[in-house]
C-alpha cells in the first residue's frame, strides 16, 4: 500500500518542482479513478511545521473548506466535509505536506486551493488542478459475427482466415487499443466508432500450424499510471495431415493368401481418418490405432484376388473437419497366383476316325514354362504313331478311336504352385460294342431258367437290339427280351441237349450296327477242374502254408480241400476246407516228418481230380545242432584214417571191376528179357488208358503223345488216377494211406510220370505164393508244369527232392526208365 502511495506522490513532487522553477502559482495533478491522489500544499514552505496554525482546503469557488487541519490546540485535529469525508487526510510527514484523497472519483476532479495560516507569518494560498482519468472498464474480443470470444476459442481450420475485433468498454479519455501475442505487438491501429467506441480489428489471412495454442491479447489503456485493461484468447486449430505412407514392404502378393498391410499418418489434429481404397472402391476391413497425439497407424487385413493384379491400392489420411485435407500413398499391386487354365474343344460332334483339337488358355503370374496334358487322370505325352500331337498350348488327336473318349485336362506350374483346368469330356460317337468284364459263360442244368444280361457301350446310347441262339445246327432269333438303354436281358431255359450253345446279342444305334455281337455260352453244369500250380509258400518245423490256383468251377460255387497224410504213422493227420481261395495254413505238425498232401476242389456236382504233394517239416535247431556236431578228431588221427580208407576204397573198386567183367554176359541176357516183358505190359496198359481217358480234363495229355515206354492205362477213382487192370466195383474204397508209390519219378521228353500200386488184399490162401495182378494209378502225371518248382529239403537225405505240380519224389538226378525190379524194390506211402 505504501508503495502505491509513493507511486502517485512522487510525480506530484516532480510537477511542484517544475512549477517553482517556472514561478507558477498553480499545479495540475492527474490521478486515476479508484486510486489515491496526493495534492501538495505550499510548495515553497520552508518553516518548521510547528509554526503552522491552520490549513484549509477549498474546492472550486466554494467558500466552505472541504478539509481543515487545526494545529492551534495542544493536539491537532483533522476535519473533512462531504464528499471527502473519511477519504481525505493531510499528511505533514511529506515535504511539502500533501492532502491525500483515497479512492478518487471522477467527481473529485476540479480545482483545489490550499490556505496555510502560520503562527508568526502571513497566510499563503496555493491552487492545484486535479484531473481524474477514468480507465476503461474492460475490453471485449469478438469474431466477425460479433460473437464474444474469451479463453480457448475454436477450433479453427488450418489454412482458413481469422477475423477478430476488440472494443473497450468505457474510459476517459478514450483509451488506445492494441493486439499482442505474448510480448510481440501485432496491431496498434484503432479507431472510434460512430458511437464513440474505441475499436481495433485484427485479421489473419491464413491460419498456420504455429497458431495452434497461440494466445492473442487485446489491451486498452488511456494512462501510463495504471496497468492497461486486457483480454486474451487462445486459438485451437484443426490441423491437416502432414504425411501418409504405406509402411508394409512392397513385394509381390500371392492371390488368396491373407496379408496384413500397415499405413502411418502424422501431423493431423484431431487424429487423421485412415481409409484404404482399391482403385476408387473403398475397403472397409481396416482398423486404425493412434499411437500419439498426431500419429495414426492403420492396419488392413487384405486378401488379394487374381483380378487385383495391376490395380492401385491407396492409403488415404484426412482430417474430416478440414476440406481438401486428404493425403494418399499408392501401391501398384503385383499379384502372383496359380495358373488358371481353361480348356476348349473346337469340335462339337466327333465320330470315330475324326480329328479333335483342344486348346489350353493359360492365365498366370508369373508365366508358366510348360503345359502338360492329362487323360482320365493320367499324364500323357505326344505319340505320333498313335496320332497324339501336343504343341504346348494345343492338343490334336488324329483319327480318334472310341478308347480315346474320356476326360481331358491341361495343367501347368509356376512358382505359386500347380494349376489344372476343368475336365472336358470327349464323347466319340461309335457303333455299339460289348462291355468288358461281363459274364459270358453260363452253366445251367436242363429245364433250369437263367437270366442272361447283355451290357453294351454305345455313343449315342439310343440303341436297338436283336437276340439269336446258335447250337451249331441252326440259328434261332429270340424276340422276347427286355431292354433299357445300353442294357438288355433275356430269360433262357435249356430243355434238350440241343438247347446248349451260344446266345448272341446284337445292337445298333444311329452311327451303325455292332460289328461283332456279344456272345454268351450256355453250358451244362459239372464238377470243377483240378487245382493248378500248387506249391509250398512257407515251411517251418511245425507249420506249412500251401497255395494253389483254382481251376474252372464247373459253373458252380466250389470249395477247396486239403488232406494231410502222415507217412511215418500211416494215417490221416488232418483235413482242411477253404471256401474263398485255395490257401491252406497247416499248423501243429510234428517236426522232421514226411507228409503227403492231397488237394482237390468240389461243388454240388462232384469233386475234381486230386493233386498230391510230398513235403517234410524241418528239424528243430537242437536236433540239427546234434546232428552237425560229431566227435572231435585230431588232425594226425584224421590223416591216418583218411589214408586207410583210401586204400580200402581202392581195393573195393578193383574187386568190383573184376566181378563186373565176369558177370557182364549174364546181366545183359537178363535185362533183355525183363525189358521185353515190361514193354508188353506197358503197351497193354496204354491202349486201355486211351479208351478210358476223360476228354473234358484239359490238363490230361492224350496217351498217344507219351513215349510208349512210359504210358500206362488209368481211370478216375475219387479224384486219383488208378490202373484199370484188376479193378473191381465190389472192392472196398481205397484211401490215401492205402496207396503205395511203386516207381521212381521218370522224366522223358518233358513228361513227369509216376506209378502207384494198391496193397494186396489178403485171401484165404495166404500160404500159397500167387502172382496177383497189380493195380497201378497215375496222378495227373501227363501234364508237366514248369514254373514254381519247390525244393523240399530233408536233413536225413543228401539228395534233394523237388516238389512240382503234381509233386513227386525224385530218386535220381538223371531221367531214365525204371525196371520192374526197381519199382518193386522202392515204394513210398502216398
């Protein structure tokens, strides 16, 4: 408070000093309304203040003092009249003394007179003029529409103009109005309106980014004594984006493969609106993330398509509050994709013998290096000899046949992968032909009705049919049948022997008639054929696997049988039956044992011939080891024994040679006699065999093709070929363990031959020696099967036994004719 008083008093002293210097008797004082005014009195007063008796202050021409100071009593008193009551005070502490008027009003303005009465001097008077300055009450900032602005204003758009005006409310004398931005003077030109209002108008042509948060101050002042009256506003701006850029690495994109694209914008206020555009079409699957006040990142989940190749992808950032504020960044898309192939066939109608042309249209990025072709799902290449000509994009089929009808495709590969076209069906119109794989043989009993079906292939499939029957004596047309497109059927019932033969199915379409009819053979039902190519598939110490090929089933469902005979125990070991295929697994057999296997098939009409195999189970490892490990002999003893055995062996050879020379004549005469007898017996048996051989058996070779020395007559008995000589219907049934193998296996001119004899039946005259007739059997010996010879090993024999179909035991490595003496000396159970 004291400081403020000093501020106003000091200027008054300065003015008084000037007045004394100019010998002026009046002083003009300027005060600001509301502040304190100091009116000096008797500026030339130099006496002691104790000489003052009375001080009176008058205003204007009033004869009544407005303030008085009476020092005559012992104690000085102060008195003020209205309107200075309680606001005026005469202060003798100053030199010269002053009248202080607090809270000066405009009404306090005027001329004041100070009269001083001294105790010992004459009275003095001093005139002072008080001028009161009234500062403006306030300043008002308005926009171009007269809307009052204060504090934070806006937001205004970057780049737009801004018009501001400032007016002062009150003020005497009228104040000066100026615009400031912080300490920088922007505008000091003001004017008075017709209503005597002081105004300053400030205009900004273009708002810039630096105007954001700028504080503009309007000041109004009419004195330098008091602080100016001011009002301030702070500008808020909408800013345009400064920059936008697609930050994702620009590289080829794969069609159909989703990628995340990112775009960044900065400088916009508020944050930029980010949008993605493909050409001029907006993409709506983007999301925006603001990382700071003026940086915005937008992410786009984008799945490119093949048609996007070469198009422009744009990232656009704009401030929606500012017109024309958008910025864009462009990316010309390079889309790589699998080859797209379109296969065209130029001909609409194709018949056998025509030429066909295909063209493969390829759309791919990057380009393909080669085009391949498929037919019915398999790749095929050019073959000029078959009329297939491929020239990269084109395929030409010359003189097509019906087998070339089917599904065609073209395929190509690039770095994106493998592309394939849609299938194009090539239909080749042709005359009807029989469909492969259908049943052509029907086995039927007399008076049994069967349904014969005929399935043909024809393009177009609109066909007509004819049925004929041929029994080698006549051809009969069948008119009663059913048809359905490429399928026809007829019911047939043979009633006589001449009803068996061949049924023919003949079809015709618009291309022409069927060149060869479909033939269906009608045969009477019968027993099945014998099994083929039987052999041992696997063998161990206690297990054997036998595998065969089935023969013709006689037109009926057949089953397969295996009988295992133990030759050591002379009994049936086991019996197995299979319904699906002739594959037998024989388990739990004794080790190191010989067996004879009888294999045959059967149906409801009977059973086939039997096939016999001789097999052995292997010895266990323990027995083999015992057999292989003999007593240990030292090298010296071994050498001595070897020398002795060599001398003995040489002596035996010498003795044998001497005996052979002496008996050569007798042996030659005996062999000649026996050979003649054998030839006579075999010739008789062969003649009878020719008469009794079943011509339906395809595996039996006629006896006339066999060497006379190895032929013998045979007949079928329960699937086993038996010699007819000496056979009687009343004789008991012969089982497998009663059959005796008589002779060796003989090979001559590629024929495998074996003889079997039946055991003799005891008679009442057992004591007498009789030469009862022998009964011989042949088991499918005239058919030699070359492949799949199976080696049967037996640890007890040094020679090897080979199992064939049929399998017989071989006793000699060289094929030769066995004599009757040898056959009687060697026999093996079957």
